[in-house]
């Protein structure tokens, strides 16, 4: 009876320790996943805003054509 009780207690303590380690590990992995997700959102948002700002400056070929046409129109219609 003594060995059975000692074995049962050892199994229960082992399961408790394994569960505590598993909970700690899942919590740490969850926090890392949250940090990675927030970082990806911040970097993605910064890239989006940078692209919008760069496009709004209008240094494309099409924008130069529009500016040239406007200056020609202004010269003709003085």
C-alpha cells in the first residue's frame, strides 16, 4: 500500500510540474506571437504610409507629363 501511495503522489506531482511548465511555455509563446503580430502591424503601417507619401509627391512620369501640359497650356492662354 505504501509503494502505491508513493507512486500515485509521484505521478500527481509529475503531472502538476508538467502542467505548470506547459502553461508557462504556452504563455511565453503567446506573448512572443503577440509581439511579432504588433511589430508586423507597425512595420506594415509604416510601409503603407511611406508609400502613400511617396506617391503623393508626384515624381512619376505621368505627373511630369501633366505638369508639362499645364505649363504649355498656361503659355498658350496668357
